[in-house]
C-alpha cells in the first residue's frame, strides 16, 4: 500500500504543503477551539438515521495512516439537522491517536489535547460521490469525538479492538460490526461548529466541522492495543502506527460557533 504522504516525512505534517498547495491555505484543520471566543448559536438538533443498525457491509482496514471503517451498508447511515444544509451520507469513520495519553487528538479545546479523536466522515447528498463533494464548499460534514482514558473498557469500542490482530499490516479489509450511535457522546446536540478542511492531503477546504466537547471514555488497555498492534511502512521501514495527527492550524479570523442546548 503506497501513499504520496506520511506523518513521518522529515518536516512532519508541515511538509505536506510542498506537494499539496491546498495544505497551505487559510481555512485549514485542525484548530484549537477557545471556548470563550466561540459565538453562542442555537442550532437545531441533529437527526441521525441508521447509525445503530449492525453494519452488514462495513469493512475495517489499516490504510497505513489510520484504522478506518467503511460503511457500505444499505440503507446508508445519514445525518441532517444540526445546522447542516440538507442530508449527508456517512461514508467511513477513523481515528487519530498519540503514543502517550498526553497527546493524540487533532483538535484542541482551550489549549488542551486528548489522547484520541474519532472522525465520522459524511458527504452531501447534493453530490454524486465523496470525490466530487470534497471539491465543494460544505461538501463534507465531519463529526469529531474526543476520547479520554479511564480504567474501564468501553464495550462499544471492542468492535474495533477485537479486529486489530487481523489488521497488523496495511491493506486486507475485514468485516466489522459496530453500533455507531453508541460510540457518540451521550449529548450530541452540544457542539462546536466551524468551516475547515480535511486534516490530511489533499487538505480540501470543504468540511463543515462539528466538534463535541464531551469526551467518550476508553480504557488505557484499549488505547494501548491501538498503539501497539498496527504497522505502517515509510521509506521501507516498518514502525508501529502512532501519532497520526496533524499539527494545529491558524484560525485566521474564522467564526467558531458554540451550540449548547
Ligand atoms: C484518513 O483521513 C482517512 C481518509 C480521510 C482522511 O487518513 O480516513 O479517508 C480515505 C478514504 O482515504 O480522507 C476524504 C477522506 O475522508 C481525512 O479525513 S479527516 O479530515 O476526517 N481526518
Ligand atoms: Zn480524521
């Protein structure tokens, strides 16, 4: 499995802009969300459909950058409300994590990072597919969920952990059964909202970001499974897949909204 970019490039994720011009632009993600600077705005509640159905067509894969679950099931899970324009189809979800509990998330909250962040990627039904949607403003909607580490296993997260032994090498997708709704924080109508980009090349500025302030708990055993069981290959070297997060980007006068019901 080859890729044109890596978290291991000598200049780190900053080097991405030398090959992808968009990664240098002004509405990039992730950012540090400063609660006191966010504008209060009451968005309508989210509406999620088919998020909890057992994902019959779903496949999990180590893509060399993250562990990713593709939701090929029908009916497809969809997202609407929450201030989004129209209906968005969920395509996949994936994770970003660190090598210790002190870092790993992409977004920050008031200067603090979390050990892990999950992204659920959706594209607008206005467009025929995700590749076209990612070239359009608001073409994508990503839900970002922070994780924090405790002593208790998160039973909903076991669907991912159970599959890790078969995901050691990049490639080789396998079936997976997760309940997406139960992986979300309990109150998913409290969130931050801003316009940004994909956090990996091509860094397209097409994403409506929803960031939940309330972290979901997983155990330190579970996050350590993620930190030790997956391999990535860069420049011929095989290393464990950790620290797959992009550095913070400038806010550049963008408005950050806070929707607290
Ligand atoms: C991960 O993050 C992958 C990518 C994803 C990218 O590396 O999950 O997904 C695929 C299919 O390669 O890119 C277009 C897309 O979803 C960036 O997504 S993110 O901004 O949510 N981190
Ligand atoms: Zn992501």
